C-alpha cells in the first residue's frame, strides 16, 4: 500500500490560522498546505452547484467546473479578486484559500528517506495533516483526491425533493 498525505478538514477548520511549513525547494516560503486545502475543499466541501455562480462570477475565467462537477482553479489566470468566494451562495469557497501567489505541493514524492515524513506533518499542531498508508473509506468520510491525498471531510448531501 502506498503512503499518502492525509488531511482532516474537520480539524483543519477548527485551527485559527495555518502556520504549517513546507520543504518544497522551488518555493522556500511555500504554503503548500493551502494548496492541499484548496484541492480538498473543492473536491469534498463544494456543493457542485448546477449553475455554478462562482464560475460565472470570475472575471478572468480562472474557474472551471469539470465533468465530474469538481472545480478547478487555473492559477495563472486567477488574480485573487475573490469574486468566486463572494458569489458562492453557501460560503464554501473560503477567501483565504485563494492566494494570488500560489504554491504547489509535490507530496514530497521522491524526496523522503525511509521512515521520514513531510515537514508539513510535524508542523501541524492540530494533527490535521498526517502521512501514512491511508485508504479512502466512505463510511469514515475519507475520500481520495488525486493519487496522493486522502481527505477526511463530512460531506454535504444534496437532498432530493419529490
């Protein structure tokens, strides 16, 4: 079983301000955890509206709703105006997750020695970021986002009205 990063959004949201460091060497002042949170929030918390007012509000076409309903932000187009955040009728696009200067996370692939964990894991005082052999489990509200990230988030369920 492959090791993956795990982020618990329920714990992460309780934290006042994320100060987790990152060792991604291309960006020495990186905040890669913010990138992970953006991926996680768009995949698991976003309500995937049919009309997507967030996408329509973006003046630079930086947001796109993919075929699976998940939002994708094109960082080179985004000017961090936060229009999408204000347009979201449910408040699920958090303005603090939309920085102008974007750092990426490389999941420390190929950079860790045996037994090591990414720097972000040790820097999270709330225990919201972990590294290990995590698998998705819908009963436990753990979802796989990409290949290298498992997210714990209690999802919103769209109710069907008759």
